[in-house]
C-alpha cells in the first residue's frame, strides 16, 4: 500500500484528536504528516487559559465550557482534569477514522534513521483486514512481503474488518507507577518491525497516546470512562476503553491490531503522582480483568450501541459489588451512548455482523 507524500491518505476521512493543557508546539515536528488533516483539540483543565496552536493547521478547539454547552447535563460523562476528555473529540467528529496522540509524543525514527510517519502506518493497519480467529505465526499476513503460513485455514484467510490500530512508543515506556518506581531509568530502544492481530478472547492494555480506530464501526465504544477530577481513579481511561472494545470486537467479529507504528514518547510522568491516581485501579483490576475475560454478549446485540448498553448493565450488576464507583461509571456509560446518538443521529444502528462472526 505505497502512498504518495503529496496525496495524504484519507485526508478528508480522518480527524486527529489531541487532549492538552498546554501550547501545542509539538505539532511543528509533526507538520509534514499532520498539516493537511483536520485536528480536534480538547482543552483540559482551566477553560480560560489560551492554548496556542502553530499557524497553518486546520483545527477546532473545545474547552470545558464548550463541552458543557454542547452536551448540557450529559457533559457529566466527560472526564475533567484527565486526558480521558479526549473522547469528547471522538463524539463531535464527523469523520470515518480517528487518530489520537498525546502532546508529549514526537516523531520517532526507524532503525535506518528515517522519520516514521505514524499516521500513514495506522491507516495501513486500519485499511487491511485482521485475523483474530487463528493466529498467524508470521505476524500480519496482509502486510507486503508476508502471507499466511502453512496450516492456516483457507476459510479464515479473508479476515475481518480492522476496528482498532494500537501503536507503540520508543524512549519512555508506558509503565504503571510501581514499575516506574523500580525502573526509573529504563527506556524502550527496541524497534520491532511487526504488526499482529490480537486473538479473539484475549484482552490487552490499550494505551491512548498513539491510537487509531474506525469511528464508524467501533466509535460508540471508545469511551474513556469517568476519571480524573472528582473520581477515585485516574490513568485507567484508555485501559477501560480497551477492555470494553475488545469484548465488543470479539462479539461483532472485528479485529484489533497492535505493533507498528512507533512514536517517540518524550516525557515520563511523576511516578508518585501516578501512584496516587492508579492506586485503586491496581487493586481493582484484579477483579476487572476476570470480569471482562468472562463477559459475553447476547446474539441480539448486533450494534456497538446495543453491546455497550448491555456491557454497562453487567458492569453495574457485577462490578457494582466491588465499589460504588462502578455503579456511577455504568450510568456514565449509558449517558455517553445517549450523548453520542444525539450528536450522531444519522449513525447506522442496524449494522449486520460481518460474516456472521458473532456466532463463531
């Protein structure tokens, strides 16, 4: 899938969503790759602070006042003082695809020293099928120079639509606070030239700092939860979305890819601050993971919205016993879907399952 630099792939079909509390000088490094795309900037924290965006970028900027104005009472489902606010950008976008990146992420270089066009690689991932039902030991069989290995069932080689492309990071690893504390100087220098489909039935820790997805087929499930100010937990926003989307993708027969592309993660956050945010999450996740591993959705859940509402009911019934926070979160999941449907009234609600995959 070679691309022409002068003709950006999907430039009219993709929005770049950036959550921030600071001036977006980092965009200068990304200018060659981002300048012809539309940006949706979600300003976190103090709405009176002026965020400066380098000239030449096409963007819209939303702060908390805008979120409250647009969503009214339903704005309560959007996190405050947490990067989870980015999901508001997913909701107001009108494009088919979303790429989201943090403002401390820069252009990485491949082993030859060439700048990596992360967005282009994400697009390649999203536009090629996934193979969640049978693992290909040669990684992504749809990539140029690769194929299905001997013994791979021919009936599964067509693959399924790719809903999510999960990219990685060089330099500062995406570690939790305890790991940060015991490995303060560790840096990721390994560039692994591979993309793979995460198998059906397998969860993964989704990082939101370098992530792309097909908004049309999984967008309503990309809710980053209730985190940050006023909540007992932070830094689990992308994890929560990742667990939810994987259960739904497995049910609807959609794929999730991980691996390339890499970005350069420049700044390690404070591990002591992180520990305070993560403490309950580290404790709770020992019950959250088994919950998502065993979660099943009925066959009549044929759209992402129906799947997500059903999942919210299970969260309230089962995780509500762990802590009252999950009752509040389950209610916010419903509010999120209601707000999504209000802002996206023409969204298809009766999408048939690809290839009847949910019945597999």
